[in-house]
C-alpha cells in the first residue's frame, strides 16, 4: 500500500518586489499566551544567562524561516529563546503543518524537565537548532536508489549526451536566445513584470523571457526548494521552459538534462543559465519529452508541463488528463516513472488532489502532496512520487499525524 502524505511549505522571497509580511512583535502574545507546556507549570521565570545575538527583529524572521523548513528540524537539538530571557532546550520531535506548534521532547525549562511538550511557535522569540542557526538548509541527500544496471544506463546516457554536445558544438553553435518579451505591453501580463525579481533574482543581470515563459516559470525560491528536495545525481527537467527549475537543479544535482519542445525557449533557458553561471552543468535537449523518455535513465524526473495558460485558475478543479493543452498528464507521469524511480510533478493549486492520489495508487507508488505557498500566496502543488524516506522514526510518525488528514482513498 503506497504511503500518501500531505504537507505544505511556506516560503518567503527576499528579493521580490512583494514585501515580506510585517514582522510581528511577539511580545504582546508572550504575556497572554504562554507556551502550552505542562498544565500545572508555574509562570515563566527568567534564567540567568542572557540570550546571545542575533537581534530580535532578525531573530523573529529567522525563526519563522527556520520553521518553514520544519521537515529538516525533526530530531535536531533545539534551544528555544522565550520572552523575558528564558531559555528552554530539548529535541524537536515535530512541527505541525501549520507551523504554529513545535513538539519538543525532554524539554528542559527553568521550572523543570518535561518528557514531551508542545510550544506555540508564536511564543518562541528565536530558535537555535543543533547549536547554530539553520535557515533554508538543504535537506539531507537522499540515498541513491541505484542498481548496477541503472548506473550503467546513466553512464551510457551521459556519454550519449556528451557525444551530442560535442557534435553540435563543433558543427553549429547553440542557437542564440531571442530578445526578451516585455509583459508590460499586455495589461493581464503586467503582474508578472511586478514579480520579475521573485521569478529570477538575477533578472537585472540580463535574464530573458518569452510570453509563455513569464506565466510558466517557477519562482526562484520555490524552484530552489524543489531542487533541494530532488537533490540527486541525474535529474531530467522534462519541460524546461525558460530554465527556472533547470538552473536551480544545477546547484543541487550532478547532472541536469533540460528538455523542451520549443527551440527558442530552450535557447532562452540556456541564456538564463549562462546568466547564473551554470550553463555548463546542464545538457539542453530540444525535443518531445514523451518521445525521448524511453531513452532516458535518471534518479528524478521533474515535470512542469503547460497548464493551458493562466486561465487554468478559472476552473474549479484542474484535471491532469484533459487540461494540459493536449498533453495527457497521466501519460506524462508514466513516462517519467519509466525513466526514473522518482517523479516530481509541479501542478496547479486547483489540481484534483484525489485524482493525483489515484494515479499514485494505480502505480503503487508512495506520494507526497505539498502545497507551496510563497509570500503567503499559494502558487502550486508539488506531487512527489517515489521519494521514499528511510525508516520512519517515532518523531516522523508524530509529524505525519500533525500534518493532518491524508488524501482521500
Ligand atoms: P499564476 O496563477 O498565473 O500567477 O501562476 P499568480 O501570481 O499566482 O496569480 P494570482 O493572480 O492568482 O496572484 C502561479 C504559478 O503557477 C506561476 O508562478 C508559475 O510558476 C505556475 N504556472 C502558471 N502557469 C499558467 C503554468 C503553466 O502553464 N505551466 C507550468 N509549469 N507552470 C505554470
Ligand atoms: N519549469 C519551467 C516552465 C515550464 S513551461 C520554468 O521554470 O521555466 C512548460 C514548457 O513545456 C514549455 O516551455 C513548453 O514549450 C514545453 N513543452 C510542451 N510540450 C512539451 C513536450 N511534449 N516535451 C517537452 N517540452 C514540452
């Protein structure tokens, strides 16, 4: 029976033009909402040692961001800096899906030690994990699920692409990228211009986009998060577009194969990868993913196909089989899972999650659905097929429980 879990990730973009949400002064909550530690605990008292840097304003932001990477926090030793200079310490068992509560084992407080306590995130002034700030840290690399045949196939593939590259670079230089398309010429597209630094933080260094690229590209912070989750040896970006994901994969994966049906858009992706200094780590392949898939072997295939334009959002529910502009979303998934044990699917926020879960069940594949929020706005849903973790620990079971209900079925 496949494992199905639902999670959400809340990311903030520091470079974008949308401001971060205002930093709340947590002090007012401190007095009227003490940590839910033991029911009969005496009120908080001060400990003697004053907290070290950083300053509280930064600290609040760092704490919130650290918590948004809660998957990584379970099992960490934690030092919680509460109000009125109180320190508590223990081991993080789990952070709930809404990131409002932290479950701590062996919580040592000035009042005593508690085997398992729940602390409200809003009551923690700042949080130190494993003795150091850990903000947006990479998730631990997943052990490669590799057998000898797969390793051979990957080596053969690498040789194949190297040969292709050599042949094409000696014959013709890669096509040069078309000029950038300015979305301010269409009222409905202007919002993407406003978001330009959220899409590519180095937009000002010469990033180029076409019309479809503007509304399809994965915002950089989200693409970086996905790239961490997909950290592996060989990743295929099956629908590379203008390179938003491929560029981030180049920072976390040994080898990136970026495919796109549109030669001009692929040239934009290569150009943008040059802006980021990672073009030499990506194989750009012009072609149809469905036709190429039988020849591909990888650890992860990332899928971000067209969703039929920005109008996808007008539908009550997005059907992966009928609304992908002529592509069959299930066939795309099957092609990916034939090429790799793991497939990561970037899907619209209104996707029929039950349908996605049914597709996972049909191929007996573990599934994690992750709602992706950026600056408080839900951008997309990630469906991770495969991505098996190691043995589940007690803390993870707790986290599972805290994540809330599983998808239907
Ligand atoms: P959006 O709904 O067009 O933008 O796309 P936004 O800013 O959320 O709109 P708002 O008016 O609701 O605020 C949201 C995200 O979906 C974009 O950042 C893209 O990453 C992604 N996206 C949108 N489209 C239309 C596509 C698509 O066709 N294919 C892929 N792969 N991603 C898309
Ligand atoms: N993730 C990308 C955006 C992808 S948009 C980014 O961050 O930039 C979807 C892309 O899929 C488009 O560029 C489109 O040209 C491409 N595409 C559509 N059908 C395809 C197919 N059959 N094979 C490969 N690419 C395809």
